[in-house]
């Protein structure tokens, strides 16, 4: 076993990497961050203490997108998560950044604000985050017109990013009914075996969602 992943199943960024691993059936040791020992190991490897973190033959790789790119280079499988053509790969990377920056980030801002004590909350920041999500949903609805997956006909790293970001974003700030393409895309992501597995593995932790997990998905 050469790969070791430090992650938690309820984390959106961890799910992003888990999808990539599950897509290609890549073997790895799952170091779940639910104990002092595992968390101590993570802190020693990556003092920033953000996860997921991948260890490959002694090399420490942080950041979900970088981990997936590392897997593409060193542990490729039948599902090409990043196209060989650099021009097509650029589209995948752009959509990956879109989901991380304009869906995942504002979603987390809403969620993390709820975790604060009431006197430390940021209503203005939450309002701005909700406005960003509405803008992102509208843009994505147009971008997904005629597309099956985020960057075209093939499942890619961009879809690994899209799945958990849209999953949790719809919980935090529901996608409007007028965005039919986004709803259909989210449904396709949920039906993908790799993401369905990640969702099922995270079910026991839904009570941690501070806004209250809806009775669906």
C-alpha cells in the first residue's frame, strides 16, 4: 500500500478526492480524522492542518486539486480525470476552480458562520455569500446547457469538485427551481457510483451539519 489519505468522509474537499480514488478503484489506506492519533499524524505532515492530505511513498501532497493531479500523473486509471490535450485540460481546470471558488467557498462561509457564537456572526458576509451562490447558479445553468459533465462529454476532475460543492450548497442555499440544468446535473452527480459511495459513507455524520441536513439526498 503506497497511498495513505488523511480525510474525513463528511468533508466536501475530502469527498472531492475520494471520488477521484473511487472512479479508478485506486487502492489506498484511509486514515480517517476521527482520533487524536490520526489528527496528530496530519499535523506532523502538514502543520496547516487542512485536509485532505495524501502521502505517496513518503511524499506529502496537500490540496484536493493537487492531489487529483498527482493521481492522474502517478496512479492513472481508466477514467482520465484530466485530459491529455492541454487545451481541453485547461477547461477542466477552469471549471474545477469555478466550483471551488464560487460554489464551495461561499457555501462554507454560510456554514462556518453558523458555527460561531451569535455575537461573532457576520450577517453581511453571509448575505454576500448567498448572492455569490445565486450568481454562480445562474452562470452554471447556462454553462451546462447541452453538457452532460462540467467540462464536456467526459467525467473529469471538474466533476469531482462539482459533486460535493453542489451537494452541500443546495443544503445551505437552495438552487432555484429556475435553474433546471443545474438540478439535472446535480442529480447526475448523485447517481454516479463514486459520489454515491462518498455520500453514503458520510451519512452517519449528517448531524454535524449546523444548518440542519434536509431529509433528502
